C-alpha cells in the first residue's frame, strides 16, 4: 500500500496467466458437477492461455469423437442402438467422459426414441464443443510446431473436419525438438531420479523424446507425436506462465524444466469430497 495525498490507494497485482492443457477444457465441458465447480474456483480471475497443439488435441479428442458418433447415430434405428454400437465397436477410441455425456444425452426422455430430435441436439453439442475452447481461452501462445490440425473446422461440413483433423505430418514439430535439445538432455538426465523414475506418464514416452536429441525427425510421426504430446505442450509454454493440469506426467516434466505448475487433485478425489 502506497500513501498518497488525501487518500490511500492500493495497487492490485494481476495474478499470472494460467496455461491450460487438454484435460482442463474437457473437464469444464463434460466433467462431474463438483469437478467443474472446483475448476471454476481455481481459474477465477485468471487469464487462460493455451497452445494450438492443445487445441488440436481437444478437437481430436472431443469434436472428432462426437462427429463419429453422429454418423453412427444417423445409421442406427435409435439413439440407444447407436450408443450400444459405438461402445462395443469404438470402446478404446472414445474417452469415457464423452461416452458418459452421450449416454446422458441418449437417456433424456424426449430424445430416447426420437432419432431426428436427437441428431439435432447432437449437432448443437458438436458446434458448442467447438466454440467452448475459444470461449475460455484468452490467448494462444506462438504455434511453434506449426500443427495445421488446429484449424480443422466444421464450416464446410463434418466430412471436411474429419479430413482436416487427420494427421499427415505437415507440421514442423522437429524444429521444436531441435531448438530444445538442451532441455531434452535435462529431462533424460533426471529420468532415473526419484520421484521421476516412478512417474509412469513421464516415463512411457521418454524413449521417443530421447530420440529427438540425436534426430529431431524421429518423433515426427502420427503415433510418436501423440505419445510425446505432454512434452510438446510443456516446451511451448512461456516461462512466465503456470501450467494447470490433472496429469501427473507434468509434475516431472515441469519440475525438471524449472517451470511453474499447478497439479490439481484427481477428478475422483474431487467428486468424493
């Protein structure tokens, strides 16, 4: 507090921006009521930033899943049949949180047996899911991977979106790996230290990340890029931001890189309170 003539004036200091990874917008949209409430409480008053890589992951996880289900629902006799077919055939592709949301939508009394009305409601959900990310994010950090998938849009139809979200490795993610060789060496050098060596989310993609030290093009594949996504998200985050996440892999990544992070309690522990 600084004294002035006549009146005292308090100078408020803005809290630092939060940098969000993919699980945050997903939980804000489809999470349990208690999880949504906890997130809103923590994020209140903060400007949220993210990356185009996170936007791509969000679209690939949420919007792509919803569109795939939309096409199945068009073919099946009832929404319930569509959900049954999807869960049996695509069980490993659709995140549980989205399947729960779809089951709730299917179970709505006025939609359960009204295929036409259900498809309209599902289309509305797809479009609102697309807007959701932009609605909560204040700023995007520079697109250092030049990933084109983040641009995928439903403006020309769902078929076009599905083509645009398909990875053809037309990015320059290898430049990000090359520019961060010293950081990659830090990550691998500390990988055998506790508690990092018992952090499964950190350890699982580490061999892919390590390969980029000698050849930055090795992680540049559809499969490897997806495996190393958490590392890409952390490397793109500016130093003056704090990463907010549910993912324990970032606990090791950010600690080793000297980045600020806020590890949230697991959704299950929040729900049980």
